[in-house]
């Protein structure tokens, strides 16, 4: 395809280095990692555990506290519903923010059917959670707080370390959806102070179908599995591990952590070049979300007076989206932009653009030329 891919918040291409590491585990090294009577299986198990160590090291965790899942959606559900299922006593409140991904908002909403009090905190026009309201909502009745690190539509970064301190003072657990963070911003679960964190490989140049959940002190954590089966992953997530995907995730996580600073600097340069070009073409454009507290390369851009679907059709040669890929088939306005108090007209005029590892200066210049040509016909 001779198009420029600019939707890296939806998914990323698999890095060639990741693919190279995965390939032998589809062919020669295909053993079941849970068998233990022959070399092929032991080799697969060792590869999966090495990958777990790589992912854990990339996010500042202990390997024994990391559970492989099918992706961040499953990790989010396991964190939220698993903690709720193990809950005892007076802590029956779960707190989140209005701009979370649906894989957080929907399972939390379902808890109200089981007697939990669900509190959803608003955000400012810049997309940052209202810390005063959050502090007020977190008390001795609060079981769990779930706030994402990097927003999947706007790229806005939340003050997780500060939120963690609020949770710790009240004795509440903190879960953080870090799916969009790995490789874009520094991620260290210990420094952030979180109790649980969700990750996804395909947002960080790894394969689809694999993710992880970090659970602090997993063996003693008050969390229950969502499924029952063979007892894999310490009984918390049964099923045969997909070794090729685990291996790919391990390499992707290692590369993401090692190259994060260089990527952020490069993405910021390309972002500034792109924004300058777009503003020259369409002076009235606006950036949604905080201008500084955001992951490099993640842009949510409003073209006032336009329709995003019409612009996407016009921008032939550029792969962009209106927002979350999970919402792409729905006609309702983005709940993220709505929570940020964007008008329906502005939400409908917004396009998400995200620069990736393989985006070049020539790509950016070509994008600018397309927008100049099509935005002002």
C-alpha cells in the first residue's frame, strides 16, 4: 500500500526485529510451554519466561508479578472485575475518570449491578482529571481507582504518581491502563506507585493478541480469575501461552523501553513540523487536550467547520482516524471529547493523527502537501 500510516494509537506495525524473534516459535520451537517431559516444551517454556522477564524489566516490575493476557482489554477486565470479585468489607466504591477507554468504563459500570458504588470523575478542557474531585471521592470506602496513563485519543498524560499518593493515603488500590504508554513515555510501575497496570504488545510494535497485567505482590494480591481452566499463570489466567506472541512482546517491550527517549525526541520534532504545516494550511485548526502534558507524536486535531469523515475521504494517501478504533463503527460523538467539553460540532470535526517509529520527514512533508491541497480546495 502506498499510503502513509498515521494511526499508531490504533495499532503499530510489527517491528522487523520482533518478527524475526517470533518466527522460529511458529515453526521449529512449537512446543507447549506447559509440558515438562521433553526438550522442545522446555525450550518453549524458557522462551516464554524470558519474555516475561523482558516485559517486566521494561516497566520496572518483577517478573513474578506479571501475568500474560490476550491484550489490554482483558488485562483491564481482569484487574477491575478480579479485584471486585475478591472484595470484602466496607470498601464498595470504584472510582474512574470520564475519558477512560471503554474496556475500563464498561466493566466498572457493570459493578453497579453487584452493589458497588461507581464514581466517574470529570476532566478539564485540557483532558487532565479533576484532582480535587478525585481526592474527595477517594476515602475509606474506596476499593479501587482506575486512571489511565496516556489517553488513547488525545495522548494526554495523567499525573499518576500524584494520584497514587492520594490512593495510598486512603488505602485504595490504583489500577492504570498503560496500553498507550509503553515506548512513548517512561513507564515504571514502582515509580508511578500503581498496584495494577495493563499493557498491550500491538501498541508498541509487537504482535496483536498478547498483553500483560502487572499485579503488585501477585501471590498475595486480593484478585480472582475471570476464567477457570488449567491453572496457568498462577491460576489467574488459564490457557496455553501463545509462545510466539510472548516472545514478540518481550522483544517489543525491550526495544520500546530502550528506544523510548530517542523516539520521543524524534516524534516531537516531526510533530512540530506537522503542526506547523497544518496551521499554515488551515490557520483555524486547534489541538485537543493539554498542549504539553501529552505523549509525543499523539495529536487530536480539530478542523472547525469541517466534517472529519469528509476530511478523511479527502486526505487520500493518509491513514488516519476520527478517534478510538473501538468506536470507529459508531456514529456517536467521542466520549473523550465530550468529557473535555468539546462541542458536538468540534468533536465531529476532529481527526486523530499519531506519528510512529517508522514515520519519516518525507512522510510528514507529503502529509502537509495533501492537507494543503484538500483542506482548501
